[in-house]
């Protein structure tokens, strides 16, 4: 029982960065951007989040700086691919290389002091057996999710802006005819994704680890892509995917310590395999936005 | 009307010289900006001077024969990956799984190179063929998913990259698969044995002078083949038709599934061959992280070259120069990551002028079309008024 609580706590901690970024990426994909620069956004959030914390001595400020760094990456990506119409994969891949290089380079040349966010222990609720500790004893930035997730849902499903975003992802030509500025909506949803991915990266660095390591996201950005696919482009499904992948990661770390032998490669590849299987078997339910990864260019009339 | 046509052709022919000039200026400005940003970073964050950094990169990539050969060696697999990618992009399929296809190809190739009896040319040929087979197989999975279950190629190929990395990690971690054999009870690391000397691609020239792996000739031959195939053959024409309008192609009798799947599988085969070239030409053994992002960079080369096989050659060489030059950075005390920064800033810089001018051109056309529409409206009005 105790082991289960430990694994669940660890799973929550590993899920949180994915959940922040996943909530953002889900919005971006609904608008029609298959954003593969989340990795870059998260790395930026992690490094500059810690840098901000280290300069101002305050974790909250660090989170703001981290989100801003993620946003900065998104601004470059969005304007190159949804204003200048450059190929989104070229821009995304290039930004991944750029941010991996930049953060590793600066990490070797700048000294930063380690910082970590404080733990919140919610009284009473924390003593619920099994799930009490994983859910109610966490570093405080985890509870930003309580705001971020409903906000993301409300934005996409309950506002006019969200309707326009979804229209841009499903049928950009039709959306354009009704007067929606498709590329603007795509840029804006990418900005939102950048903010949240920056928060996710910052969570990784200043909430859980306390320091920055080169390439510390280690492919988590692509994991987020898989989670959105696995979740059938819904927020609920995406979060389910994030938790499943976080739990797989937690198991990979915990099982050897508990005396089980496992094939680590199988657990690492499991999320990607699950995402493909989800597309194979739930294709009718998990329908992708029709214009996902299709650039939009207005006709000349 | 004829006056209008004259106006148009005049604008086009008179504008060409100016447009080329504008291109050159924009490229120069964008590249200068990228280099200036990199230099600024060096000045702000390190003790080295930007000049010494650029000189080190030049020394490592272009200064003498040996360095030049190194750049060519780095460019070779990039070019091969890019050529395959072009087949897919031409027919509108976005394969972003070259990284995975390359490393699976290299894994298959390692197995053949280690097991093939004898060595020499037959061994190398077999290694390359099986490398192609490995890459084709990995892309084939995506093709089957696409054309039987409608799973998006972009998504499946992206996801398969990460699965491939774990497959390779699994293979080099198992003694009964590819993990190196222990000599005299020594500890082994997760990597394959080195492939025997006689299964490596021969080199031309010797170290202090110009020397290069013969893989580069393979890449050049493949470039010529692809350049002819996509422009001069019926199959190449079908590819292009499919890319431009799949519905029109289908009604003209092109089998969307057959042509598309072949293109995707071939692009995987090319990525696999690139893995084989890396194995037999420079790396000689399989390790986790073997691919060093060559798959992703090769994809970038193809996308920057905008589907032209010939344009891939200089772009791949440019990437090769940066990769080779980066190896020399360590000597200046600047973290080698700088080369990633320089490379990606240069890619963004190279991206900027064509898309910017394209946008400008479109805006102009739009304005012209609107003006023409207004003019014809006006003429209709004047005709109507007397009646």
C-alpha cells in the first residue's frame, strides 16, 4: 500500500510538466498546428525559469520568466509559420535545436543558484488513504493546474475565440469565408501553448528538481504530442494520456527499486506505442482536426 | 485588355533584375544578423572572441583538404536522407520519421556487416541493401497504417522515431542481439562490436591531405538518379500530380495508395541507406544516439531545398560544414553547443528571404487583382449607364 502511494506521488510529479504543456498543445492542435517545438518551449521555460528564480530569489517570479520564455519561442514559431507561411516542421525542428543549444551553452557559462518551490500540505484531505498524499501534498506550483485546466477547457469550448480556433483547425477555408482571421487564431493559440509549455518546463526545473540539467526535458515535448494524439484531441483525453505517461515513467524509476526486473526500453516506448494504437483502434472516436498540420494561405480573390 | 497584359509582362521582366538584387540583399542581411547574434552571445557569455570562434569553425571545415573531406563526410548522409525525403514531399506526404528509419537501417546494417562472411565489395553491397530494407520496413509500417487505417503519416512517423530509438537501445543491450562481445571477461558497454575492416567503405586519400569516404560518390550518383526520376519519368510525373492535386491525379488514373506508399517506403529506404553510409563510412559501430540528428537535419535539408534534388547538394554541404566546424570549437574553450545555435539561426535566416518575398509578391498580386476587379466593375457600369 505504501509502495502504491509512493508510486502515485511520483507519477503526479512526473505528470505535472506534461499536463501544463498538454493543456496548451491541445489548444494549438485544435487550431491546426502540429506543434513540434514544445520541446524547445519547455527547455526555455526550464532554463529561464531557474535563471529568473536565481536572479530575483523568488520562485513565483521564476515561473513568470519561464512562461515568458516559452511565449518567446512561440512568437518566433507562430510568426514564421503562420504569418510568413514557412514550413512549420522546419521552424519547429530548428527551434528545438536552437533552444537545446542555447540553454546548454548558457548553462555552461552562467552560474545559477538552485531553488525549489515550497510544499503545500492540505490538511485533512491529505490523510485520505492511498490518494491523499499524491493529490494533496505537493509543491505549490502543481496547484496552478487547478486554474489552468478549467481555463483551457473554457477557452476552447465556451468562448467565441475557442469556436474560431476550432473552426480554423477543422476547415480554414470556410472559417476564412466567415471572416475569421485563420492565421491570427493559429498564432494566438500557439502563444497560449508557449505560455503553458513554459510553465511546464519551469515546473520541471524549479518545482521538482531545483536545478537545470542540459537537455533536461529529454523528449517530454514529444511525449506531450503523443498525449494529445492518445487523448483524441480532447482536454480530458490529453490529461489522461499525460497521467498514463507520467505513471509509466514513475514505474520505470520505481520498479527496479522494489525488486522487479523490467525492460526499461519497453516502458519508455510505451507512450508512443499507445498513441499509435489509440489512433489505430479508436480512429472513429479520436478524430483529428481535419486541417491539422495543413498550412493556410488565402486565395487571391 | 492587351494593354493590361503588356503591363503585366513589363512588370515581370523589368522586375526580375530588381527582385534578384532584393534576394541577395535580404539573404546578406539575414545571414549577417544571424552571425551577429551568435557573435554577441560569444562576447556576452564567454571569454573567447567571436573572431576566434569563426576561425575555429573555418579551420575545422574548409581550411585544408582534410577538413574539406570531413565536411563532405558529414554532408553525405544528410544528402541521402534529403533525397529520399524529396520523393515523399513531392507527392504531398510529410514523412518526419527519417531519424527512426535511419537508425533502424543502421541496426540491420550492423547485423549484416558483423555476420557477412568474407567482406569486400559483396559484404558492403549487402550491408547497404539490408540498410535500405530496414529503413523501408520502418517507413512501411507508417505506409500500411496510412493506406489501410488512414493514420496520419506525420503523426505515425514522428512517433515511430522514439520507438526506433528504444528498439536500438534494446538491441545493443542484449548479448544475444548486438551488444559487443566481451573479450577475456571484460565489462561491456551497450554498443555493438566494431564492424570488420573489410566491410567498411574505402577511403580516398590519406589523413594530412584531402581524404574522403567513397560514400560521397554513392550520394552523388543517387542525386543524379533522383533528379532524373522526378523530372523525366512517368512515375516522377505521377508523384508531382499526386502532390499538386490528389483528386485530379486519382481521376486521371494514378493509384494514390500505390504511388504514395511507394514514395513513403522509398524515402524510408534512403534514410536507411544513410544509416548504412554512416555505419560503414564513419561510425563503424552502433550505439544509442548513433544518428546524431542526421535524420532530422536531412529532413531540414530537403525542406529548405524545397523539393529540388539539385538544390539539396549545396544545402547538405552547408550543414556538413557546420557539423564539421563544430567539432573544432572545443579548442577555443567555447562550449560546442554554440554550433547548434549558429546552425539554427542560419537556418531561420535562410528561411526568411524567400518566404518574406513570397508574402510581398502575394500582397502585390492581391492588390493588382483587386484593382483589375474594380476596373472591370467600372467599365460594366459605364456600359450600362447609356442603355
